[in-house]
C-alpha cells in the first residue's frame, strides 16, 4: 500500500467480550466511525488490515467500535495500540480556513512580534474551540486557543502559524 494514510483514532483497549474496541479519537469528523465506513488498521511491522465498522457508540468519552466479522474479544485482543487510519481519498473536503489536524501539528508558532514560541505537538478539543498545544524549546507547554482573536495567520505549506497572544496567554 503506497497510498498516503491519516490517523483518525488509536485503539486503546478492548471493551467487553463481543469484539468491541475502545478508541481514542484523533479526528473531529464524527462520520469517520459511521456504520459501513472503512478503516485501515495499522500495527507496527504488520500488513495493514481493512476493516468495516459494524457498530459505533460513545462510552465515557471514548468511541466504541465493533468491526464486521470480528465479534469476539479474541478477534480484536491483538489490536491494542494499533492506529485506525483512512486513505487520502476518504478525506473530507474542507471549507476555506479549515484544516486537518495533520496539517496543523508540526507547525512552528511565532508571535506577531516575530518571537518563536515552539511547535504545535497536539490538538485538544475540550469544548467550543480547539486548543493547540505548543512545545517550546524550554519550559512547559503553551496552550493556544484556536480563535480569530489569537490565531492571525496559518500557512500549512511552510508549516508556520502567527498568533497575537492575548493578555496572560504566555505567562
């Protein structure tokens, strides 16, 4: 498989005995886990496996998925730690000013004054807006709310983000 693939979730555990897996979601597109959708299971040093979603529900903040033909805990036990991915052609068309997580993660953040803050290492979705976790060269992570007042410019091609820190953001 030479096709480019993108993470949409990571299997963190099994759930119950009927083949359900507990998934930590890495996508903000709910339709990724719709019944009938195809996901690709990727494990280290193993061939990718194409799976079809048989059932999906949310339980305690995690997505619980069951795959067609895998209805016993023994069928999915060895999936722990594996990533669920989609192919490039499954990517959803985005509106202008919308970005995929994989385009934002790895961008270098600068302030409008030209100060380099660090690199975006993670995106959190705690509520109304996403929060970008920036890893500086020294010190603790900086949390940047993805809102118009703060994020001024995003250039995914050159992996650069310009922000205007609001008061208290960098303290």
